[in-house]
C-alpha cells in the first residue's frame, strides 16, 4: 500500500492526491502501476482517508521502507523462517 502511494506521489507531483481521487472516480486507476494496491486503498480506506493523509505520514512510511530495503534479504523475514542470524544480531 505505502509503496503504491509513494510511487504515485513521485510520478504525479504536488497535486498527486487530486490526481488519484480523479482516477478513482473515473476508473482509470487500473492503468497505473500498483493498480491493485491503489484500488485496495480506495476500497478499504476511501477518499476521506486519502484527503486526511498528511505528508509527514507518507514520509515516515518512505523512511521505513528505505530501512527495510537496506537490510539483507534474510533479515526481512522472521528469523525462525530463514534460520540465519542477521548481521545486526551479531
């Protein structure tokens, strides 16, 4: 969900919320990258949630995703699943 919103914001600039709302209203969001995630946001959270979303919340999500992306692959899952210790655990 957050990746879809961040990608949409990066591609549509300052008025990205307006663009996304318009795409939701006319159904053209299905042609966007991450269209399934964007549609999920619309169906589960709605336009009111999008309007209330503050830039700081989206920026915090971007920082969390960046931190996750910088971790080795085996650190992105529960340790019991991979069986390997993370570099940060040693």
